[in-house]
């Protein structure tokens, strides 16, 4: 997995919300990357900033500071902190540097779609020129029509549409006034697809792919169960042929048996389309089964990141150990002896002088710790 291409890179992401003079640090200096084809699990208790991280990546929020790179292109650049620093800055040299950084961030976001569109058009042109050179007669006429349609889509495609989201609440995320057909095809319509026959065929294909039937296309969301609605949400994201899917607790509102069905569906789609998935959840059992790597969040910060097996075998941050101790097992003997570990950050850490940072303690295993904690962790690892 380490040799694979990095599809998404998040650097020092901060997402603050202001209410008067009060500032809530929903996400505070979070960094990670996701390799192409992997499932990256993001876990933590409710309110720790998991969903806000996903929504910030897909640009539903304007981030406060930090950068998000997708396919090597900066799609999110937080300038709020830079602007605040510029406002208070009295050093002309520093002010000039801040202005340059703000201008570069704005320019990157303005041109990211143009860069991606130009790349898509180039790839489309090369693909169809090679096919057209070998074709003749009716086949050539058909290819020319396809080429024209593909070029139109390449011109209209925005980079951020290659990231799609499956929302946590399957009923709140579907418009009750839109039929399933309208809901699933909406993304294609926005991109400029006007051929009703093409839209219908695509919608039917997606419905069958997620385990529903064609007849469901004319129905409304309230006519479906929770599991079926979540499948509609999956179909809506898959139809856009994305490279990355952000699955925001896609099974938390569902019954256990239906959870398994949706997880297996995502696994099948991952293999079929080569999807990369950011899987947000608080059910660690599901995350371990589904994820290649796991990041643990607490109070807006990433406290630990490692491969799935490594994290479960050697949890190093006390909050991770606390989370793992809360996992129930269907074994009465184990459950009777199981001891919950309570995490108290004030008792566990002294960050009054020595501030923590995200450090690599093993290859690919990162922990939020200060210098004293880092030494203790390294000593404990060496003694094993």
C-alpha cells in the first residue's frame, strides 16, 4: 500500500466555527493521506470532528486553514487564519509573504477545475483519435458521436465531482419531493446530460447494481426502508463515477443485518470500480473489517494513525486503548471479565510546557505525543 499513488492529501486542516466571540475548534490541525484503492477509516466518539473533516474535504465548508490536495491539485486552501494574521501584522516583509500565500491559494482554487478539465480533454482526445483511426462506416459515425459527447462532459467536469459523499442519515439526505430517478440522475443533469434515454438507462443500471429494481425509479424516498434509502444514496454517488467516496457513518442508522448488507455492497463496488473510500464511523468492529488504515480522532485532533491490524494489536495512545476496551463481543465469559478503560486527558497528559505533535513511532504508525511521552513509547516498543 505504501508504494501506491496518493489520491488525497490533507495537510494541517483546521475548521473553526465562530458564534460571536466564541470559537469552536471542530477540526484542529489534522493531517493524513489516502492511497489510491484503499479504505481509510476515521473513528472517534460523536462530536470529535469526523463528519466535519469529511464535509470540509468535499468543500461543503470553507476551511479555516490548511490545504487539501486531490490528484495532486489543491482543491481546498484555508485563508481565514492568514487574513487574520495579515490584519494584525506590522512587519512589512511578513505582510508581503502573507499576501503572496493568500493570492496563491485563491489562484489554485480558481484554476483547479480548468487544469483538471484540460487534462480530461487531452486524455479523451488521445483515446478517441486512436479508435477513430481504426474505425470505418457506421462504427466511425457512432464513435464520432461518442467522442463529441465525451469532450462535452470533459469540458463541464469539475475536479471536486470526482469526490462523492454518502451521508449518514439516509432520509434527511434525500429530497422527499424528488423521485428516485431524479435523485440518482441529478449529478449527470448538472453536468449537462440531457438525453432522457441515456439518463434512464444509467439510473436502471445503478439501481440494479445496488440491489434494487427498475420499478423503484418512479417512487419517492418515503416509500423505502432505511437500508433501501441508503442504497439509493450509494447509487447517487456511484453514478458520477468518482475516484473517492466519503462514506459518513453509512450504516449507523441501520439494523445490524442491514449494516452487513450495505458494507458488503460497498466492498463489492470497491472491487468492481477500484474505488478509494474514506470511511467515517464510530463502530470499531465495522471499521476493522472494512478498513486498510485507521485514523483515531479525539476533540478535533488526530491522536493515532496506523494500519488496521497494527492499531488493534498495538494501540499506543490512551484514548485508542479506551475506545478498543469499549468493543463488546458475543462471549459472556469475556464480557464478564472485560474492563472498560476510561480516558481522562487531564490525568493522562501534561502539556502545560511540552506541547504534543504527531510523531511516527513505527513505520506507518503515528501518535500524538510530546517528547516525554514519545520517549516512553519508544522504550516500551524496544522492550517488546
